[in-house]
């Protein structure tokens, strides 16, 4: 059967090139050798695959069937070979990831992945832009919101909540708002998307939100809040340490807000590298542990 697979590849080359000579040129063998391989395949299958004349070759009905199914068989054989090769070695090389510009997102998980696979180098690109993974050479992307509508393979990951927070020093000087309406009398620090130019909405309904400061950086907003310059709405994954040590306090019961989902996206092509397969596996483990 392995010999037939090899002969099948020769037949497909003939069908695509339209001649034994053209197939031989592509495969690096003589036209007569190509003819013998096709003849051997026809004998093995018990069917004529090509109509031969002095001027041209044409597929028979059986040949068209073998061409269609044969291509799929060769793809499966290539995928099987690649999978066996991956299983025989540890993942290595460069893994390029696109991530949302959220401080702290995936840091612990990325560090755990590198410790588990030290031969894999990570290149992290933080951007709001929805990069084209294939065109721009990224292996995978972490995105906020929803999946990709079937264009890419996707995996739902644990998400985050946006908290309204302030430093104790600010609250001591300006008082603590107990209801959303009281924010109208406070200094609020907002985020403007560099892509859309829109201000990020806060998880509040019908509240007046004055603008003391507007910027397009999570890190800058965090620094201003820590210095007591106002109140901001920040992802909880960006301020875990500050919440734990008390340098920031959540306000207005925002810690009970809606969770925003993160998604891992990667190309749907069959040829997944060992390093990407390892990364997707680690993310599946993390998601299962968090959901469990």
C-alpha cells in the first residue's frame, strides 16, 4: 500500500501537469519512469485512470475520482507524518503571540509555559489591533470578547472583570462615592482606544462621568490612580497585587460585575507546529482547571 501511495503522488502530478514529461520535470525523474509508476497504480487499482493519445492526456471518470480522493489521502499522510515527527521531539523555536494591551494578562500562564518548554522562545506583541495571523506571521492571538466566527480555531479562556478603583490617599482627601451618581463630583481617569478613538465605557448605567484625565495606556492609568490622582476603571488582572496589598480599593461593588471573556485564536490549517500545539495544550489545561 505504501508503494501505491507513492505511485498515487506521481499520478496526481501527471493530472496537474497534463503530461508525463511535465510531471517528470516536477518530480525530477524521466517521463518513462512516470509512465511506469502510473501503470503500476492502474494495475493495483484495477482501473484505467488516463486516456492517452499522441497529443494529450485526459482523466477517465475513475481517474477523476482517484484524483479527488487521492489528494485528501496525501494530505492525511502528510499530517500523520508531521504529527509523528512532533511526538518525537520537544517543542522549540519562536512562538509569536498577539495579546490585548492589558497589563498582567496571561503573565503567570506564559511564565509557566516557558518553564515547562524552555526551548520555546516567546515574542509578545501587545496591541488592540486584530492582527492577521497568517499574513503577519503570528502563531496565535489572545483577544477580548468573542471568537472569530469560524475563520480561525478558538478556545475560550478564563476572563476578567473591570473594577472601579481608587487609592486610599485619594479617598481620604475626596471621600468615597457610595452610589454611581456621586462620581460626578470626583476626578475620573478614562481610557481612549487608540484604534477606534472612543472612550471605554464604565460598567455603570446612567452615571455622569467627568473627565479629569484621558489616556490610551493601562499602565499610565494605573500609575495615576496609585499616585492618588483620581478614580479609574481597570481590569482586575492588571491590579491583582495592588488589590491584595491594599494600595487600591474597589468601589461601588464593581467586583461583582460581568466577566469579560478572553479567547485564544490560531489558524485552522493542518500543519500546526509542535510549539503551537504545546501552547494550545497548556491553555486547555489552564481553562479546564479554572472552570473546574
